[in-house]
């Protein structure tokens, strides 16, 4: 005869579901580990940011160069306003601006895909490779073209591109931008709590990183003001390099977290750095 005590003992204890906060905290921690330990990803993020900054500078510089190319160089704010208020220049400027913005959007998405494809491989237990990321982005050329065409007129869409669409393109070669957006939204709906909570966590971490940067900059400037010019320039150079590295780290960290959430949404399992390597689909 089986006693009541035995029956109770044989029943497995109920498993308490893990809270969203715990899951997000672990994901943020792993994203930080990836950002710190993988130099290839940091190099990709650095090249990504530098090229984007260069293109933004080129984009802004074109507004100043255009009047000179048209034979009407402008030097003051009033001269620029008078030049661009002419109707024929408004139409030309709009066409040029949209063209430059399209190329800028495409380059930004292309560079982001080079980074995200390698981040996803690292999450899956593989090693990142600098050249492979570029080859992956090149294989999605037409998908990037169609998506860039769709979002060019709407500047805020680059946020959508970074958060949900580009990670999807690492495994999906559809050239229909509306399918890209729809599939991305369906995945986002699966993890919307983790996504929103993770955004808060990322902002907190990025805030403290920039506090460290600003504090270090203030110390460097205070020290350099009391030093000979040569040493002062060296200290300022170190300060600038440190600030750029911090910016690249924050950019990489945010993308690592977003790619980790994409893997969780698409595969139904939270990625773990201790998991066995898995090939990309």
C-alpha cells in the first residue's frame, strides 16, 4: 500500500517561470561579454561608424559646395538662404538631397548587415570574421537596395531598420521591403516585453559609459591645461581615441543585444554563449 506521503513526494515541484527581468538581465550581460571580448566585432563596429560619419560629413558638405558648383559661391547665412530660396535650386536640391540620402541609407544598412551577420554567428558559437561579414552583406545587395528605397523619404525609419529589419535580413533574402517589415513586426510581437525592457537597460548602460567618458575628458583637459603643449596634445589625442572607442563599444553592445533578441524570437530559444556552435540557416 502506498502512503499519502509517497504520493506527495513523487509529484515534481512546479517550475516557476522565469521573469522577464531575469531574462533581459542575462541577455544584456551576455551582450556586454560579446562586446568586450570579440575584437573582430569591435573592428567592424569601428569601421561601420567611421564610414557613416564620413558619409554624413560628405552629405552636409554638399549643401555648402553646391552653390559654388553652380557659379554662385556663398559665404554668409543670408547668401545661402537667398540661393536656396530660388525655385529652380529648390527642385534640384530636393533631387540631389534624396539621391544622397538614398546612398547614405543604403551604405548605413549595408554596414549594419556586415556587423549583425557576424554578431549572430558569435551568438551561435562561431568566431567572427571581418571579410565574411562584408561578403554576407554583398549577397543581400538587392534586398538592401529595395529596403533603402522604401525608407529613404522617412528619416526616422533608420531606427526601425536597426532594431528589427536588418537582423531579419541576415537570414532572409527577400527583395520585397514590405515582407521584410511584416516578418520583422511578427518577430517583434513575440518579444515586445523583452525588447522594451532591454531598451531601458541599454540606455542605462550607455548613460554610465558616457558619464565615464565625460568624466575622463574633464580630467584629461584639466591635466593638459597644466602641461607643456606637446604633452597636452598627446593627452587630448588619447582622450579623443578613448571617446571614439567608447562610442564604438556602445554601438556594438546595442546591436549585440538586438541580435540576441532576434535569435530568441526566430528560434524560440534564448541564445547562450555556452551553447554548441550552430550554422546560420
